């Protein structure tokens, strides 16, 4: 039988038909779908371009690589010599010109996570572009309109649960946040080289229904069972997959990444959760974190002890460093897996923190969405929404099937919008698992709990969140769960502009 990925590659027209269909619970404007090649896409992109903007050229090659991780020679796929390598750095307003070379044996694309770019460069196979065949290339060319912490990764099947990801850092030419050191930490849950493949994991989940009782909707609610230590800030059960290792910047705790600074300096740490099934609680031993950005967009600074990131989320934090060597710990939220670790060091004379350290800050004051208040510069203009629509996150544990409004992608009904509309979207989680929901090509503004501009939001079990979306970027865009295994088994739809 074909996997969902193979079905979408071979029969990609089904995906386009889903985007162009109407009906379902997401009523909105009718008319023809605005495709990636529609003139409206170019008209909108022209407004982003700046005269005299620099061009940042880069080559991104997806290829097999062998790397030492946790004392093992591991075969995986990456964009460089190890997972997370191949970062791109630009300034707001620059033109990115990235030549993607597919050195793998299967078709692939690149998605530029969090960037409000033109639709034909978004990298969703058979929706915004054809998949790039093995030994072929594709040039992604787009303006980066907003400063912030972003990243790029494939949008094909289970490939994100390998080493195919890297940061895209867009600097603000007039950066208001003072810092002396700028460091990026990519957090990831790791399988390759430790016994099971991603396909093995999916097959196990499909045969067992995933974690006992995490499913609801599209069938029985099930029994949550004995959650024990799995009850957490994320609510309920917090992951389907047990991972043997969690890494930071492609390195296991036995070979920890080190951020070097001087005592008293302000270190900006850009945290990116590139994991497939794991939320991380992050703390720096002996230090508080001043959160300055959420998903790339500035917020009014708030001081906490730790932050929790769902898959796809990013936070920028400032740490004013003491003298010594301090553990940076990314604890898998609600799991018994070993944590990812790094070191913040200001003194070469101090011994490294013990592997397995659990600083007290992990149980201190945690960041919540209600803490996140958008700065005036990025807050959406005050406006009543033109329309309210709801979608329900649903799942069926009997076959590990996920969906939206009881259907699995590509059979889900699209969310239809028209350019210029302000949509209030209510996302209702009818399952007993949290879901980090990501919208391509846009940021939304949280309603009620804080007012941050984000592109990924954690929807906790049996709860709902509301977000306001300014429909200002025409095309066809994915809205989906950023749990790789939930996406692969159907929790996705299309945010579809209609002419």
C-alpha cells in the first residue's frame, strides 16, 4: 500500500482539488481559488520589495550524511555536515535566493517556516510547487519582510524527523534589543541510528493507536489512563513517541554545544523547536530568561525561569550571564526521555556542569501565552473581525488517524477567505493530546490570552484558542499540526484565498 506521502506525491491533484473545493464547516467566500501563479501573488509581493535591497545567495543541499551523535556513527539526512547545519542569515527586506539541490533518492521541497513570503515559494509539494525530483534543483527566490527567528525544513512525509532543518535568522537593521552575543539553539528529538526508523515508529503507532487514551473525537473519547508524570503544562498526554536521545544543534549531551560569553554580557538565545513529537521546557541554570520575541515577532519583555516550546515554536530570550559554566537544559515535556543539553560558559577555568543536571529553574516561573503582549509596532490594527469560523481537531485512536472536523487531509474542507478580510479563527481541540497548529504564509494574533503575533500555537487537550488573521497574502496555504506523525496521518487543511 502507498503511504500518505506517496499518495500525495503521485496523486498531488487531490491536494489541489481539496484546496479548490467548497463547503464543510468553514463557510466563507466562494469563487475560484487564488493559485500560486495568480497575478495577485505577484502584486502582493511587489509591496514587500525594497529598492536597493541586498540579495543573499545560498545553496541548500539535502543529502545523506554520516555523523557522530552520542558516540555512534549515525546515518541521516541533513543540509550540511550535521543536523541543523546550513543556516542562512539575512536582514529584513533582503532578497533570499536559495538554490535547493536534492541529493536524496526521493522528491523533496523546502518550507520556510514563519516567513510571510510569496505563495509560489512556500514549498508545499503539489499545492504551491511541484516536488523537486532527485538529482534536480529549484531556486527559491523571495523577500524576507520581517526580522525574527525562523527556520526551514522539508514538507514531505516523515522527513522532518531526521536532520533536515536549519535556522533562517532575519536581522533587524534597527535592532532595539541590546545584546552582546547572538546564539541559536535548535532542539530536536532523535531516532536515526538508534534502532527504529521513522516508518517503524509510524507503523507501531498505527497498530497500537498511539499512547493509550490520547485520542478523542471521530470515535470514542477513550480513557486517559494513569498519566502520572505525563500531566504537565501541555495538559494530558504530551507525546506519542519515546525517543532514545534529544539533541541541541545536532549534538548529544555527551558532546554539548557551548555558548561562550563574558561575565555580565547579555546573551540572546534563539530557541527553535525542530522536534517531531516533543515539547521542550528550557531553562538556564542560575539565570532568569527575559523573553523578547515569540515566533520571530517582538513582545513586551517578560522575565521567567523557563519557557515551553511546542514543535515549530520559537522564542528569543536574553540572559545576563554570571561568571562560570551553566547548564542549558531542554527537558522533554511530559516524557521520561533524557533531556537535550548545552552549556553557557564565561570562564574556561570552571568545570563543565554535570551531564543530567536539572536546574531549579525548570520548576520555577514558566512563560504562558497570557504573558505575551505584542509591541505596538507589530500589533494588528484594532478592528472587529469580519467573520468568525471554527475548526475542530479530531482523531481516531483505533487506527492512529488524525483530522480536522472529522476528515483527514486531503479530504478536509478548506478554510475559505478573501484578500483583505479579517478572520477570527477558533481552533477547538476535541482530543486528549496537545497540538501545535501552524499556519503558513501568515502570522496571527492571539485573542484573549495575551496578544502576541505568532504562526504556531499550542492547543491543549479539550480546549480552544482564538486567533485573528489578517488575510493579506493571497494564495493557497497549509494549516496543520506540527507533530510530524499527526500531519502525516491527516491533521491538516488549506487556508484558501478565493477570488
